[in-house]
């Protein structure tokens, strides 16, 4: 069975057009569930896994790095490291906060150890650290590429102005250019479509949006009167009050293709300019087929427009 792969920006990495989110590993998915999800993802053609050194330090009893450790243990057991593209991030681990040069170097070593690998395919600056000169961070990340510990650099949660400054620094100093951007973007959170998208286009960044399903709202399971037991239910409830007009359109498109609302939501996102692979996570193997199906679903221009228009409709205009 052949599966489409897409070039990741200007890099030589080739990725499945869905990026599996590892934030749930060691949080809402235990070790066995995490392994089962990773097995099913790769069996379905997936090769691109996203994590961060801070996942999931927020869980009582966790120390951070749980997700990386599970991914490392899993690929070690399966012997498939060379078939994977693993992305992780620096700045949020409780023991390695921020983006100073010494911290970046130490955090990378710790991530490599947990991931049980000698290189990270894509290494993001997770959150901007304005307490450190940007040149220091950029230089530290670039030197990890020189050392062979990181293949490519990514940027997450930075403003367009700071990204522009980052590129000015790398161009002036002849450092390694970032190839990827990870912003908050989905069918209803569309701020990305302004300055951030412009700079992604300009610098040929591959864009991997997180919160692709808007805390679960874009799966369609949150509706008037529905009671859902999930850590993200409150966020989805807020969306329901503002974006109820979107659900009937999602239902209609999903029905015409015989797929789920989640599949349509991800396919819409994948179809937007600059987007290479939306990030989505599954807590159970049962949630995975709808995510994988989005990689192959092609929506018509009319469907894409109808969804875009409905997502911008406010309760007052419905």
C-alpha cells in the first residue's frame, strides 16, 4: 500500500500529511495505549511524530519528558527509527526552561537520551524567550545542526516580527535556516492567515498547525445538550457558543464523502496554503482512523469555501 509523502519545506525530509501529536503519551494515553497508537499510525502509512521535552510535566507525578521516553522506547522495540521523522521542542521542560545557549545544548542532550536516538529530525524553539538575545538562541540551535545532533530547525509560537528577525540573523551570520513553523491554527482559529502566513510563504516554511481540531470541537462530538467527559471539554464548549453555524456545514460535507467531521476538519486545514501536515493526537487506537483518513480526503473548492465562510459566521449573522 503506497502513501503520499510531502517534502517538509526546503528540507530533504519527506512526511505523511498528518503529524501525530505526542502530547497525550504519558498523560491520557498510558504506555500500552501509546505503543498501540504509534503502531496503528505507522501501519496506516504515518511516519511523522511530534512531541516536546515538556510533555507532560503538567500531570501530577510526572517530571517532563514522558512522551519522548515512550516514543524512544517504542521505536527501540520496533527497530524502525530510520523510517520515522521525529520532531521535539525545547524551552518548557521543568529542568531546562528557556532558550539560553547552555540550556539549548543541555536540553537537546536530555531529549536525545530520552528519545534513544543520536539525532532529532526537527527541533523547535517551543516558545519565544525574550530574556535571551535571539541571536544566542538561533546560534545555539544552528550549532546543534553542525554537530549532527539535529537535522533541521523549527519555530513554534513566535510572532511574525520575531520570525523575520530570526531570518535576518541566520542570513547575516550564515547559519542554518529554519524549515518549519508550528502555529495555533484550525478551521475556527484563523489569526494565522495574516502576517504569520505571509512570512511562512516568504521564507518557504513548512507549516504544521497544532490544536488542529480545536480542543475536540472540530470532531463534531460537542453539540447542544451533549455531555462529554474530556480534559478539553470546557474549551470546546466555548467554541459551541460562537461557532454553532459551522456544524451543519461540516455534517453535510462529511456525509457527502462518507467520512467523519474530524476527517473533514483536518482535510480543510491540510488544503490551506503553506500547510504540510496538521498535528492531531489520539488517546485511543479507535480515534486514529478518522485522523489518518484526512490525509487522503480531497475537498472541492466549493466545499472548502463553504467551510471557510461558515467558520467566520458569528451567531449574530446566522
